[in-house]
C-alpha cells in the first residue's frame, strides 16, 4: 500500500499548472471542461474520470492510464483507512 498518495488534483495543480504558469480558467478552456469542474478536481472534491484522464493525457502528453492509476491509488488508500469499519466475511466453498 502506498503511504498517503496525493489526490490527483494536487498533482495537476503542483506539477502541471503551476510550473507552466497556467490559470485554472485557461486550463479548463484548454481541456474543454468548465472552470467549476476543473476547480473541483484540483480541490479534491471530485476524482478523475476516464474521460478526464483522456483529456489530461492529450493536454500534458501523458497516458490516461497514469491519471487513472493515481486516482485508483488515492481511492484505495482512502478505503483502506476505513477498513476496520467494514463488516465483511470471507466467503468459502459451501459444504
């Protein structure tokens, strides 16, 4: 398990937008999404959908899989923090 992976929105803000000096408004326009949608992603209120992963991969010359992998690692880490609250029984072959 990764230790506290960042939300992909943080990665986009810190590694993609800030180094390029791009505003949220300009980035949203380039990505073809609303400013609100991108802002919610950057602020960790929403996750990266497959469609957004495709948009990001084109805009930043990456792969959609890399963005979805970051989201998956973040989501899994969040779920594992709540593992003790899950009431799940192991299923076995019925006799």
